[in-house]
C-alpha cells in the first residue's frame, strides 16, 4: 500500500523549514542531501521512496550524461529499440534538462555510425522531441487540454476523476501493468513501449482522463517535461493524432519476449485480449472521426540581440538548462548563476524525490550556483539588484512558465535569450499540425552535423 501524505501537510512542512536560499544543500554529500530532501519535500499521494532507493537511481549531471552518451549505439538502437530489453540510448533525462543538447547527441550519433542512414532512425526520435517543443512553444498551456476532438468515442462511462488506487498500488492483477507501475515509481524511467502500453490501457480500458495520467507520469519521470509527456498522451488518446493508440496481448508478448502473460492469472481474459478489430469494437463507439487536423503555426523564434549584454549579467539556470555547458551559462561562464525552485512548480508538477535528486545532481556540478526557493521573478530581481547585475541571460526554452516569467522580468531588467545549437533548419515550416509533415521538411538538415548547418 502507498504511504500517503497530504500535499497540504507536506507542503506546509517544506515551507516551515525557513529556507529561501537553499544553496547550503550543495555542501552536503549526495546521500545526506537526499535524506534532507525526503524529510520535508511536498510529495503528494505517491510512494515515498527511501533515500537509499533514490541514491541508486539514474544520476544527474554532465559527467553521468557523457558516460551514457559514450555508450550510444545507433545501429543496435535501430534494430532493437521496440523491445523492452533493446539497446535504447537512455539519454532522455539529460536531454530533457539541457545537460545534453539535441544537436550534440545528433552529432555523436552520426560520428558513431558508418553512414547517415544507419543513424537516421535514432535521429528521427530526437526529431520527435524537437517537434513536441515546437508545438508547446506555439500552444503554450493549451497542450494541457484536447488539441483536437477525440478521434473515436469511448464506451467508458463514469470515468474516474484520478488514477485509481489499484493502479497506484500496482494491484490491478495484470502482471505487465503492475510491473510498469512499480518501475515508474521506483526508478522514474520506463521504456517507450511500456509508457505507451500503460497510457493506452489507462485511457481506453480504465477510462482515466489522459490529463490525469500525464500529470501522474510527470511527477515521476526523470525525463518528464510538459511538451513530450502531455503531447505523447494526447497522441495515444487520439486528441492529437489520426486515431487512438491501442495494443493487444500479441503486441505486448512480442516486444517483452512473453515475460508477463504466460504466468499471469488473467491470461486469456485480460483487457487487451483479442484482435485490433475486436478491441476497437469493444472500446469505442462508431467510426473514426475524419475531421482535418488543426492548423498550428510555429511560434516566433524566441531569442534576442546578443550585442547589448552587459559586463555583469546574471545567468538564470532553468529546468531546461541544468548545465554549465548550456548556451547562457557557457556564454558568460564567470557570471553569477541562479536557479529557483518555485512553489508553483511544486504544487503543479508535484515532483517525486527521484526527480529532485536528479535535478540537484545536475545543479551540484555547476560551480558557484545559487539556489533559491521563492517566486522566480521576485527572486531574480532581488538577487540581481543585491549583486549589481545589469541584465539576465537564459537559454532558450519552449516552457510556457519560463516565458511568462521572462515577460514579468522585462519591464524591470533587460533579458537576453540565448539560442541553442541548431538541430535542424525549420525556417520554412509554416504548419506543425503533424510530425510526419514537419519531419519531411526538416529531416535533411537534421541529418547533418552542427558544423554543416
């Protein structure tokens, strides 16, 4: 059973420690820092992982990222990526937080491949993350709601208003689902197929709103970001795709090498038995909707003139740039650097201890960084004023919260947005309603190295 704590109690405890500048936590060793976090962070109705469990999870930071990057095998990825034991890269937590850039990873994939074609499948998957960011930059917080009407009408009635307890407790009786839930809670990472299966079953078999499932994933996944996470759930739900995604037992057995089904007591009678036609008739009413996809224009490019940067800027480190090698930090390496844990972020995303451990691992490698717990805009303005910083630098991001905070800052202090290395040339794209059309326009440039852009 879950060790459940109320958000209100946990959050009050966190606020009660009296921290505003929490940079002192960087002076603790990793295990002490995790233990300190676990005593007061607002963890909401989630399994409370032990500090030892969190210490054993994927480690954040640039050093760990480069070790993982050096193990990349694009050819093995191409040939085995769909299997849960396949040679996936495992790079997504560092890419999500800007510790590795898409361009850097793409360049490595090309360097490690005998030909561009051999790396193409892996680079295409990087393209999905770039595409999700483009959609988020255009629609901002609208991606938390249906982008399009559902492609099919569900037969589910009286849908639950949250993730059911038997799911959270990994007590559904389906060995595969219960294993995926435990893995999500304990490690903060799932293979892409496991994510798709779990999301599809929750939405289409259990009637859970995709928004509730997406928020649950976001709390736990080390690579969770609003763009890739919520838009992927919409793709599965059929609110941002040509049809809802479903799977059957044959599909699951194939890509898990049959490790779950033969010993499951629901074998032959579980929710995913049958052909795809049978499942479609069982789960949905009527035919596929043929309404055209919604037109989505790209957002204007978000960067500024770099020529007017002062000699004493403040570098604002965000969740999308947790590295001294991120563009803003690298451009002004000697400048003061600030990261802010915003209370609104805690209450919105309810990050697990595993996520926070990964974030702090990454922050600990940025020399001289200051870490605050406060309203982000207020903290930046007060910190800049106290230290005599004349302007603010940050790395470009699609995050709508970061962009809104930037809008709050601009009337009070100059803000310079530093662009990332180019992943592709998307200057000719005028509609991002579907990935396939988008990728057709940009793939030739994405398959070239940064130096060739």
